[in-house]
């Protein structure tokens, strides 16, 4: 059996450990940031308004959304066995898709469209190989393993992407350009997070399966899977005066004026 030199094995182990630490910190920061927003909105009665209710839902979605993929990826970085069961793969695909679609649509649309996407993906025959070249079971990466033509599911993904991705981002951009914002930086931050979510998702799910590139797609998926969940609390909450007041109140500094 061919073996790597000891020095190369050590370097690979150190690189994997660094990746584990980086992604662990990203995951914990996202969960703690969104968890803080949820807690503040729940405990402060002044934040019991429709706007903050939906902000709380967004933080809850982000927490669940990133939790469907990151913990397993962290385990796989350190474990010798990097396997997932057939049922586990489909469940992860469905939950991830449902939460991702709900971020830009509604709960009903997200869970129904994700069910359709998962069903059509499961319907494809898989003759081998069975290695998903991705850090989680994402639809296009799984479809690339199918041993039949995938044009049907590509068309389904295209139609769903138009409703779930293209239409919402069009309204967001139009509203943002028409609205009078108090500060340009606030609008710029909002649009940056929107672009980081919608543009990569559009690329992944609206391109033909023939142009699938595992390494490139894995990197692009990080933007709408990890970074948006990390940035949402910063953009939508930490620069908000009401959230700041609620945080200071919880910390025992409720008399401070802003």
C-alpha cells in the first residue's frame, strides 16, 4: 500500500484541525448571535411588535438552517468515517431546502417546494458511485450521481427558483432603490446580505447539471449556508437602537439613554 510521508500526513492533519476550528467558531458565532436576538425579543415586551416578531422568526430560521449542515460537517472533519445514511441524506436535503426557501418565501411554499425537490431527486436511479462530493447532501451534488438524464429535475428546480429566488430578489432590489433610507450604510449592508444569499443560490440551482463543479459549488454554497446566517444578526439587529436598549436592560444598564 502506498503511504504518504509522515511530514505530509502531519501537515494534512494540522490543516484539517484549522478548518475544524474556523468552522466551529463560525457556527458558534452564528448560533449565539441569533440566539441572543431571539432571547432579547422574547424577554423585552417593547419588542413584541410585528417587525420584531418576523426578525425573531428570521433568527430562528438561520439557527435551524445552519444546524442542518454544520454539526455534521464538523464531525466529518475529525472522524475517520465520513458517511451518512440514505434516509439521513434525504432528510437533510429536505430540511435544508425547506428552511432555505422559507427564508425568501413563506413556510408553506418552502416546505411544499422542498418536498417536491426532494421527491424528484429521490425518484432518480443511483447505480454508483455513492460518494457525494460535498459537505452536505445538497440537491445538485446528489443529482450528479444519478445514472439517468436529469433534465426533468433541472426544469423543476428552474421553475421553483424563479418563484423562490428571482421574484423575491427583484422586489427587494426595486423596493430598496425606491425607498428613502436614513443611512446609506444600512441599505448597503442589507443588500450585501441579500446578494450573498440569493446570487449563490441562483447559481447553484438554476445552472444545468452538466456544468456541475464539486469544488467550486462547495465554496459557493458556503455563502448562502454559513455567512448569511452569521451576518443577519449584525445587519438587522446589532445596529438597531431598540435591540441595543433591550440588551443593556438585560445587562442591568437600562437607564442609559441613546
